[in-house]
C-alpha cells in the first residue's frame, strides 16, 4: 500500500461572472459611475485616452476580475499567456502618485500608483511605477517596477497597472 502525498493547492481563481452595474461606483475611485468610467473600456465601447486612464481601468479590471481586459490591454511583447487572480484578494482603493507623458500627444507614459487591497482579510498595498506605450494607436501596459515591500501577499495578483500577476 503506497502513501500518496497531497498535491499543493493552487489559489482559487477569481472569475468575472458579470460586470458591475453601470450605475455602481467605479473601483478606480473617480466620481463617474462604472458604466461611464472604466466599464466602457472593459466592454470595448471606448479606448482609454491616456496612460493614466488605462492604469485606472486595469486597476478596475483587477477589482472586478476582468482578466480578458487585462490581457487585451497588455503589450503583446510582455503579455503573459494568462492572468491568474487570487479569489481571496480584494482590490479596494487606488492612489495615483505621479504621471509622466501618457497623453494624446505622447507615445509613451508612466504612472506611479499605490493600490490598496486585502488578502484573506489582511490589508496590504502595492506601489508600482508602470510603463505604458501606444501600440497600434491604443495605450497598453508594458511593465512595471514594484517599490518596496507590501503588507500582504500580493503574489499572483498582479498590480493594477500592473502586471504583477504574471510579469
């Protein structure tokens, strides 16, 4: 009789079951409701006009579990094959700390932000300096550098701007 070693459990994946109501608050923190803010980017009705708007929409995509949008808005040269979200993690608040470039008049931009989350009830934050480029006319996330330690386990989450999920 052989003894089987239990397999390590993978974190459960968060899945987008349906988008938030159009009139609900947008997770990115701007005063516009979700449908008029990040929801229109997630649905494909509009493209983010600036690097900051794309960063905010990616934070919102992490908050609502929209992995398809995260992949669509990632530069093809740095995009992972998939994004695995941790179902035990909730993205709560976003602070934009600095931006450079990233407007309609630029081809590159950066956004430095702090994203607050809870992971299995423990609060944490992710500080990242993210790079964005225009690719085929649209803003896309290229990569980011995480600044300092976070207070929770952000592994497997990806930053909001942010590509920490796979890259």
